[in-house]
C-alpha cells in the first residue's frame, strides 16, 4: 500500500489547547489510524507554532524568555494529545534546529527566484489572524474571526510576491477539484484567488524572536512564512533527501476553516516559487462551538478537553466530536448533547451490547464459545449487515465522512442488539435449545469482534477493551468474509465500558468546578437480566 503523509495545523504556543484545537487532532487521528488499518505507510505530523509576538508578550509577562516559555507550554499540548490517544509520528516545534535550517534554505530559494522584496506597507493588522485584513474581513470594524479591532500598522518589511501567483492558483484549483476540500472551502478560496491576491508581509524588525532573514538579519521571518514550512521541515526538506522523497508531497493537510487562505493560496504559491511540489489535498474542517457560541481565547469562552476526559475518558470526547460535529461543517458541544450521545450510543448502545454478550457467554457457556450450531432467525440479516459494514465504512472514509462512518458502525450495533431481542438467548437456554444458543452467541461475539476493528480508528482505547473482553489478540485486520469465531475460543471478563452519566452533573459551570460527572452506580444501563 502507498504512503500517506497527513498533517495538522501547528498550534500557537501562547495559549493552552482547547476542545476546538483538539477536534482537529482527533479527526486527523481517525483518518491516520484508518489509513494504517488499510495498510498504508502513514506519517502523521502535528506540532507547535512558536515564533510570534503573542509568545513574546506572554513570556515577558511571566518574566521568561520566549524559548523557555514555549518549553513550559509544550507539555500542555503533548500531554493532552497523549491522553487523547493521538497517534502522531512526530511533533515539530518551529524553534527546533531542523525547522530553522529548512525554513532558512526555503527562504533562500524563494529569494533567489526574485519573489521577495522590501517595501513600506500601511494596513489594518489583526494579531489573532497574524495578518493584514481586507475590508471584507471586517464586521463593524472588527475582525470577523476574532471579534477584536485590528491595529493600524505602518511598517517597512520584506514582502512575498503572492500577487504573481494569482493566476497559477486559480488554474491549479480549477484543474484539481480535490486540492481544496470540502467544496464550500474550495469555492471560497477560488473566489479569493480570482479577485487577485495581494503581496504579503513576511518579516518583522520590531523583535528578535524568529528566524533571521538571510538577506537582512535585522528582520525575522514572520509567522506564516515560517510556520507553513513546518510541513516540509518535518520530513527533512533540505536535510534528509531520502526522507523528503519518501513523504513529500503531503497527502492531506488538515486545518480549520479560518486558515484556508494561508494554506490553499499562500502555501502553494510559496512552494511554486521554491520549485517544490504542492500537497495533494487540504481539508478545511468547520468549527466546534461551545454551548451555542464561538469558542474564543480572548473572552475565555472555551471548553477545556480535560473537563470531558477526566471524568468520562478520552474516547467519550473523541466519539462525541467525531459523531456530532461533521468533518465538513460547524458543530456545537453542549453538556446536554454530550450526555445524550454518551448514554444512548456508548453506555446503552455499544457498551450494553458487549456487556450482555460477554456475560451471556459466561453464564450459558462458561466463557468458551461453543461454535456455530443451528441456523435461525435473522442470522442472514446480521451477517449481511456486518459483512457490508467494512465496505460501507471504507467508502465513507474515502470521502472523509467521519460522522457518517460512525453512524454506519452504529447501524451494525443496533442490528446486533435487535438480534439479541429476536433470539432471546435466555429463553433458548431455558428451553434447552443449546444448538441454536451456540449460534446466537457465536454470531454476537463475531459481530463485536468485527466492530472492534472498525471502531479502532475512532475510539481506540475502547476498541482495545472490547478486544480484551472478547479474548482477541494479534494484529488488527479489516474483516472481509463472515468467519465465525471458532469453537473453543475463550472470552475475557465482562466489565462496563461506559458507565451511564447522570445528566445534571456533567456541566462544570453548573457545579462551579471541573466537571466530575459521576458515572452512575457502576455498570451498564441494562444487563442481560433486565431484558429477560
Ligand atoms: N498557528 C496557526 C496555524 C499554523 S499552521 C502552519 C493557528 N494556530 S491555532 O492554535 O490558532 O489553531 C490551530 C488549529 O485549530 C487551526 O487549524 C484552527 O482552525 C483550529 N481551531 C481553532 N479553534 C477551533 C475551533 N473552535 N474548532 C475547530 N477548530 C479550531 O491557526
């Protein structure tokens, strides 16, 4: 299988990650894991964007130098990504030597091409966007992304001739419809390119924290021209030819919709200028809001991912984000919606199905699968649903329909649940129909075994727990034909995957302290007993 190089936007180091920045890593992680499952050789890069005035200011306020400040910030990101089971292969920081060397070499190439010049510029600068705004970027005189008033700046800086690449960008985007996705972003970006691009300031001389320009060491490279290069410096640009040849061009840049212009217009133009191949696709996902409002670092209206992870586990957050916030549009996190999803899909749905299956195999067969016996009600329907599932999920993942893929997996969960009701294993046991009971339990365990593989990219820790309870080990293989687990297969011990949540205790704001939504009295919503 082919290589697959996937990246996320590198996060600004000057504030802690929040549920929005986490959403991007979770989505990209599900894609990276799915590709690995399909057998691709995957490289997944994330990181931290450090050279900015905001970092300098924060560091000064804390009496630290900017490098030290970034060192202190790093674990706030890496600890969270670890807790969320983000499977990145590398973590790049723009203050690392490898990045500075690559960015310097990249700059030299663009300069040699004649695409960098010095000029005076006056404009309205948004510090949140780290960019000059155009009239269309303003609402009531404020930045439409950050809700803050831009500053009027006049400066003599070095500029990149982005305008020179307007036509080339229009042509590239028109010729490669897959280059910018989803379509709504493609149309936006294409319109901007068609309007004509403006040259962009790429240096600062007012502070020293940055990569000095080779043509004028009194200036440092400014934000985007530095940060975007991480995607190539992370795979050995101008340092490790073999590595670079292996991974570049990137197969997928995952970014938020607010930074599509930089990625879909500036970055490709920079690459064209330097004579480097363009990435294959840029996906601009939507925004996660919190309680119906935009999250904002400036107002502090933010959801801290730990408020979900600490009481409910990483997979609860992963599942909600991936299921509820479609990858191509905006979505909202509310504690009510989270609790409803969690209880319905994870506690009552998947968790309950696993718990009743494993418990019944213990109760009726001493934890050892008897193998397929007599055929009967809904066997074929269950098999057909579970055999189609991997193909359906693959087709949805090909379109990056992450929530659609989860919805499809839950269709199988519901089908298997219905199969339990249709066959009522407890009645089969009472009536001594052991040959039929053997089939039903084997089919249920087999269904869950298949689902555990498909769930792995989305909720990896849960998938591992399911596999342990089913007594499965060995590499993950996307299931194809229906192959029932063999007679004699030993099942593990049952344990609640997702204890139900009491709705009124989930919102930290409601309690005035970090969320401690208590799992209710241990155990699933309904065990096999309750359905008897
Ligand atoms: N440092 C730049 C990116 C440079 S990439 C060469 C940056 N950093 S950021 O920390 O502000 O944002 C990091 C990523 O998180 C961006 O892709 C951004 O769109 C995304 N998100 C920030 N807030 C978000 C939400 N509320 N929801 C979803 N994604 C969000 O931009």
